């Protein structure tokens, strides 16, 4: 999870239930994610909004170099306890990431974009593009607008709504805005990424997109230097 630029850490209350409840409910999505972007020993993997590090764990176990960034001290503290010194985990804002240009083979982001205000999402995606290699990939997982299938989709939607309410009013409103703007698919469409693979799961509630980032100098996301100049708008 990413916290956008929220001044407080509303996610401390998730610590006791996150790995015990939320992570297991995403086990199928985790397997799909690994099928979309299988780990290769030595590859550099960044998780933007890494939370407790659950999505990084299988990549680390496969011999990848793993990195994460999150704005929640509580979540990041849990991740650091889990990995020890085997992961490079940073407390920070994903719209200004402390990583080199073109450094990562794969950049993950799971349920990250919907949590932040609309006017920050493009800055974060720009940063993902800046730090991924020209032949690398983004693997984004987030809310989908449907159609929502009955009954599994409606059960899943109820559970998602419950979690969003637990995240607080700002979290809930940002998520509603994200869905009203077309969900993950609606968000990425203006950015002209190549969609290599796509999966819709959770009864129509969740989308996973594997995007290739082969950038030429005429692409709107092309970056020559670091830190980036955030001139792209979208969302």
C-alpha cells in the first residue's frame, strides 16, 4: 500500500490483521501476478507502496534484488522486520523516489494508485517510468470498474468496501474517485503503454496489467535526467 502524501499514518491499525487476513485473501491474485511476471534470479524488483512486503517476498526467495518504498512507518517497520537486511526498503513519497533512472527490471504496484488523490497519481506513474529500464515492465494491480459478476463479484465488492472504510474517509473518497474515473484501465489508457498481459479477477473487481515501457525520445514519459520533471497529466 502507498500512502500518497497523507500527513498521518492511518494504516497502523492494519498491522495486526494485514498479513493474517488481507494477504491470504489475495493468494490467488499473488499467483496470477507471479505468472504474469515470473521472478528471474538477479533481476531488480521495486514494489511501490510495498506495505509489509508480501508481494516482494516470492521475488526475494527466487534470488531477485528487492526494493520497496512506502510512506507508512508502521507498514515499513513490519516489512523490515520480515526481511532484515535482504531488502532495500525506503520510507518515502512515491512521487519523489530516491532511486536511479532506468534501474529496475520490474516495478510492482498493488492497490496503490487508488489510495492517493487524483492529482498525485500521474506524478507517481512518472516516477515508476523513470526508474524502470527501457526494456522493463510495470505490473499494476488495482480496482476495476467491472462488470461485477454475481455472486462472487458482489461478495468481493462488499469486502473491498469494508476495507476502504477502515482506511479512513480520505482513503475511501480517493478510491471512489479512482473508480469514477474508470479504475485502473481508465487511468492507464492516456499513457500509451503497451499492454503485454491483462487479467481481470475478483469477480470483476480487480485488474492486473503487465505494461512494457520501451521509451523513445518522442514518448511523453521519456526522461533524460533525474530527478524527473513532472509535466505529465492524466488520471
